[in-house]
C-alpha cells in the first residue's frame, strides 16, 4: 500500500509540473531567452509534411556523376529536452551512393546522440532567414538541419523546402552548404577537410 501511495504521489507531481509548464509556439523560441521548463511546440505542424522517406536519384551537383542515390529518412521528435526546456525537433538518417557504391549509410543508427541528421536550435526558417528564399510565401516554413559525416567527423547544414515536382509527385529541395573544417592547427591538419557528401542542391522525391 505504501508503494502505491508513493507512486500516486509521484504521478500527481509529474502531472502538476507538466501542467505548469507553458506551451509556446516553436517560432517564439529564442535560445538566449528560452523559458525554463517551457515546451516549444510545433503548434502549426510546419514540420509534419517533411516527415517520411525521400530519395534523390539524379546527377551529383558537384562531380556531375549521373549515378547518384541519396536517401534521407526524417522523423518528428516531440517534446525533446534541451538545456532546461522542451522542444519539437527533427531527427533523421541517410544513405549516399555513387555508381552503386555505398559511401555512407546511417539508416541503421540506433544512437540517440549520434544522428546522421538533426535539428539544432530553431528548426524552422522564414523566407528572410539565411539562406534567403525570394519565392517562399510568407506562411511557408523551411527546415534547417545539420547533416553529419560521422566517418570523417565533419558536418554541414542542410535546408529543406517543400514543393510539388514537375510530375506532380511531392518533393523537397535540399540545399547542403557550410561543410568542412572551421579551425585547425597548421602543424596538425585533420585527415579530411570536407564530407564525403557534396554540397549543392538535391531534389528528393517522396517514397
């Protein structure tokens, strides 16, 4: 009976604490002024259309290689704890191949702390947020994510924009940029300077 009483008390404290935590639109989130224990929620469900499996099977924007296969799988993670508050985030994994040769594959990754793709900070971008989007409607939001090459220990930014492809199939435009080493000692250079995945624009189609 004592254990049941303790369990009930714990559940009541949890419910009361959650009820007292304010739920705030994720677009109101500012990292430096985040409210402790607040839940920054994707109230308008901007993230939801990006969830799923997307595949690019065209020419590499850098090498010109026509035999490229690039698959990304995105999930929406609700109420993730982040330095004193909670937030809806995006996590994902990817597979990248050229000429049938698999160069990277994080699809089987089960580590919560070593994602191939993830949101860091504010995941939603408005049209006037870098990279600028002159043709984005005011009510449209893009995703701002990090993509990592865990073999070379490098990462870059990937911005995703929703649109309908020319054949009527749902698609997202992925723009990868900012990859490479930011700082290193001249007498101790890193073994790699860029991710195996090239920068540039990729059109991923919904699977």
